[in-house]
C-alpha cells in the first residue's frame, strides 16, 4: 500500500496494517524462481521439439513451422486444462506455466469452462477473455504504438 | 542439441522474470502477462527480439513475450507494403493462428467438459 493511502487510515488501522504485514507468509522467492525456470524451460524444450518435428519431419520452412508449433502447444495445454492437470502444475510452477503461450491458452480454457454455467453467450463467450483479454488489449495497443513510431520514422527517413 | 539447451535456458529465464514480477513486484498474473507482452513489443520495435529468436529458438518463441513480438512484426510487414493502413491490416496477422486456436479449442473444451472440482 502506498504512503498516500496509508495517511487516510486511522491509527488503529495503521497498527493493524503493520500487524498483518508482519504475519503475512513470506514468499519463498528463490524456490519459486527455480521452479519457474525448470518448468518454463521444459515447456520451451517441448516447443523446440514440436518445432523441429514440423520443420524436419513435415518439411515446413523455418518461418512456417512456428504457427503449427503454437497451435499444437495450445491444443496440448487445453487438453491438460480440461483434465485439471495444468492447474495442478501451475500451483507448483507459478510463472513457469503462466508465462509460456500455454498459460495463455490455459487461462482462456479455464475461464470458458468455469463460466459455462452462466450460459454459452454470456458465460463462455463473454468471460473467455477474462485474463487473456488484458494480454490482447495491451499487446495490440503497444504494438500499434511501436509500429506507428517505426513507420513514421521510416517515412521521415530517420531510420 | 545446443538448440534445446538455449531454448531451456532463455525460456526458463523469461519465466523467472515473470516469477519475480509476481513475487517481488506483487503484480497480479494479468498485470505480469501484460507487462511481458508490452516488453516483447518494445523489444521488437528496437530490433532486439529477432536476434533473440535466432539465438534461443523456442526459448524466445514460446513465452508470451513472443506474442508482442509477433504483433509488431505482422504490423511492420504490412506497413512496409501499404503504409499506415498496413498497421491495422497486419497487426493480428502473425498471431492469428495462436488466437484462433485458443478461441476454438477453449470453446470446444467448454462445450464438452464440465468444471473440475
């Protein structure tokens, strides 16, 4: 909590705040990072394996092999989500399962399944992008700004 | 074999950055993913993501940062052909496979499966 917000609190609330903070369980940052490294790295090795399969066995070009790799990884992640395996992995691996593209797929599939009870249109359709929506919105907007800057600079002959 | 080693190391390190944002930065998962995507887009804009991909392969291609990279890449390919309007037509071009697959398979998952627990 920022200092600005803190000032608005009464002394008793401030006391409670520091009391609660002392007793907050400490996050095992190092262990979390090691797990994230291990699992995230392994998912990337799997990705590399799928990439090489499409490239050398099915004769895709280096650029063209990326798309089927991404689709395969997303498919696998959603299968694991459906059977509840991905969420169990995520509890152990933290960012190791969240940061790869499989985490994006997991967030979408989990939201879709979870909100099914609210109906297909309002639940599945409307809530599927609960977390993934943020990624797409900020990705698209920042990419737009970057591309606009680059294009403008190129037109002006700066780069 | 070397490809696999660097994919593991670089992919793992990007996940560690994500974990640090969660644990030390105290960001929510949605904030963390958004930060990483924006980072990927900015790195691509600076021309740094492509060399990372050449070096680490799937290690840079699988983490969500590559989504930001692919958005800028798609926009720039079209923008070079048709100017500003190309940014709009090209922005989602390279990422289409990923987004479409995630929507289609997620919908099928909701169609055929009930929530666990």
